[in-house]
């Protein structure tokens, strides 16, 4: 398994940064050209080598003003991005195919055509891909991809910081970048230019990392993603409890700062309309910059990642199998929650949590199983009754017991692993009907299709062989 590490330039002079910036702008045009010509159906099945050979033959490459290795690596990287974008759309199409009312053989045929990029000749698949695969466009003009044999590293003194020498725009002219680390980067590098500083991204083998030597637990644990905390496990333990406050503070800060920037932008626009261009330029140069904002955002993201990864490590310490909800699903409408609540929930870091679960589990040897999250925070644990959710409390409609909603969700997520009726792609409307049917069968005393000894209707604890809901309440 590979993980990404980032080294930063240290005291890089303006002349070297300007050279790298000019090269990144030229490579951005190459990347845009790849997306414009091959970022749609026309690029299906076309390899980066085919594009490279064609451009060298028809003379397109001569107008780039770049060294051959530089633009070739950019073409390879852009084609990889287009492929990843297309594969993400295929995941949504596969879910749509699973809901079709056709035979299993027909579904298998559609799955095969989708996998082999033969969907362009299938009307249904082509229509669904056009729906879910929107034509992309490139907005990146600050990146340089450097192949592993095109740069060198050196130090000026034993034990000193590493210097990185990368090709520039002219042949045999290297741009030497001082780094803030004593560890030399390896493999293919990605240089990202931001606010006068160069970020050097490279991949290393996770097996040699210290955290990879930590063993995982042996239990099976369900986890639920929350807002006030990063994760809540099926034992009722909350991990990363400071995450909610961090997200709220940053969201409120951005709201106030955005309002003030909007006022200044309006003043600058009015100054331009009345001909006072000097005032408008002063406002844009001194008050509407993004350097401080980007620096604060980068720091905030690092803190969020740190909290999330520590929470996942705490879960893996006791879990060999982690059952989690599928965090790739989109949220439903939250209009009824109010503007402030919706704005704060928009900063919900689902992607970071999903990345942390996958990365840490692979590194430490545990397994992650994804399940359907529909109604996991609304069903009373150990039953199939849909309770009443009020804030972070879940009230049982049968016995009146109170659960902590995230804890209940974690237990339901753990129990949903291996459910024969509720699969990962079962629609939420179907999940709700299944839960209603199961609850009705329990009330009528009929046996359930699955193991009825572990799911009993909660009625004052007489028929419940599990601990009662009220024993787990915080109230």
C-alpha cells in the first residue's frame, strides 16, 4: 500500500518560483487540451500513449513550448484523471442497473459491457453514463509532474536539508529547490505551486511506517459518522469529540468573513462604475486576496484530518472488522434545518472519514465492510421499530426508552452486516418497507425470516433477551 507524503520548499527565491510558475501555466494548457478533446465519449478506450504519439506526428507538441518529458507526463496524468472520473460515474450506473427489473443474465451482460468500456453501443448504458458522467474541464494550472528519472536530490552539508533539482523550460537547465526536510522524496513527484511556495507530493510504501507496525484488534465493531464527534462505535464510545466544535467555529468564521468580503467587493465594483479605477485596484490588491484565507484553510484541514485519523486509529485498536455506512451516498434535502445548520453540516467531512477508514485499516491489517445506512439512526437497536428522533436522542415508540442516536446507529450498522434483505444498494424506500414488515411480524408473533432470537420486539423487557434500551440511556 502506498501513502502520500508532502515536503515544502523553504526560502525559495522569487526568480525560481517564477520559472516554475511559467512552466506550470504551459502544462495547464496541455492538461486543458486533453480534457477538451478526450474528456467525453470521444476519449473512451484511448490510452495516453496513443495521444502522445498522435501529437508528436501531427505537430501539435511543437506548439507547447515545453520539454517532451514534461508534457508527456502531464498527458498521462490528465488521462488518469479522466479515467477516474469515468469510473466514479460507472459506480452510480451499476447501482441503477441493480435496480432494473430484468433477468440476472441481462444484468450480468450490462455489468460486463460497462466494465469493458463497451457501453457506448448499449442505449441504456449510454443514456445513464451521459446522465451521471458530466463532461469535465480543467482548471489546474499550478502543477508539474516530474518522472522519477528526471530529477535529482542533494544536500549542501551532511545531515542538512535536502535540495531538489527539477527540469525547467530550457534543456539542461535545472531549477534547484530547497526543501524543509532531511528525507529525500522518491518516485514520481507532483509539484504544486501555492502562494509563493512549492509543495512536493510523493508516494512511499506504508509498510515501513511506524503506524503500520501497530496490530489491530480482534472484535467486530460498528461505527457511525457524526457531526459533534468523528465516530461513535457500537460500544457507545465517542471518538474525536472535538471535531464538531472545530467545524462550527470555522463555518461561522467563514460566514462573517464572506459577508465582509462581499461588502468590499461591492465597494470596488461601484468604484469601477464611476471611473475610480485606482480605488478599485487598491481594494482588490489589499483586501480581496486569498493568501491568508488559503493558509487558514490548509491549517484547518490538517487539524480535521488529524482528529479523524486519531479517531479511526482508536477504533482499529479494538476492531479487526469495522462495519461502516457507505459514505459515498449523498445527503437528502436539509431545508427544514435552517440556514445556519445547513451551512455547518456542509462542512461534514465524509470524504476524510472514508479515506481514514480505508487507509488505516489497510495499513494495520483490519477489514472495512460497508453497509446500507438507510434508517440506521432511526431504528431502535435489537428491534425493527422506527423510533422518534429528536436531536441526538432516539425515543422508542414501544417502551419509551431513550437511546443516544449515534450509539443506536452504530449498533444498527453492525447488525446490518450480512443482512440478506438489505444490501448495500437497496433503495431507502425499500429499506423502510422491510423494517415495517419485520416489526409487524414481530407484533403478530410470527417468526422472522432471519435469526429471530437476536431481534425481539421491545416491550418492557419481558420478550427482549438483550439489555433494555433504557439501560443504555444517558438520561
